[in-house]
C-alpha cells in the first residue's frame, strides 16, 4: 500500500513538472518570437539611421553648394554693377 502511495506521489510530481515545463516552453517560444521581432525592428532602425545619415550629408553638401552659388552670384552682381557705373559708354558698345 505504501508503495502505491509513493508511486502515486512520484507520478503526480512528474505530471506537475511536465505541466510546468510545457508552460515555460510556451512562454519561451513567445519570447523567441518577440526577440525576432525586436531584432527585425533593430535592423530596420539601423537602415533608417544609415539613410538619415546619408541624407544629412547630402543636405550639408547642398548647403555648401548653395553658399558657393550665392557667393558667385554676389561676385557677378558686383562685377556688373562696377562695370555699369564706371564705363557706361564702353559697356554700351560691348555686345554682352
């Protein structure tokens, strides 16, 4: 009789242990899916960050080009203004 009680307790313990293992495994698979989603999001964020850095470099280059163009326009305007003011008779004879 005592043997059956011991066997019953051991079997009940194994059933409870099995149920606990199954519950933990279910949670581990959910955690694994969540981890994969997070890794995917991280990869996407890294790609976006690289794209943003490239865009920032492009904007800086465009700003530099715009500054250079503004300086050149100012030089051209200054040159035209000086030539028109000093030598109006000569500038009328020139075709440009």
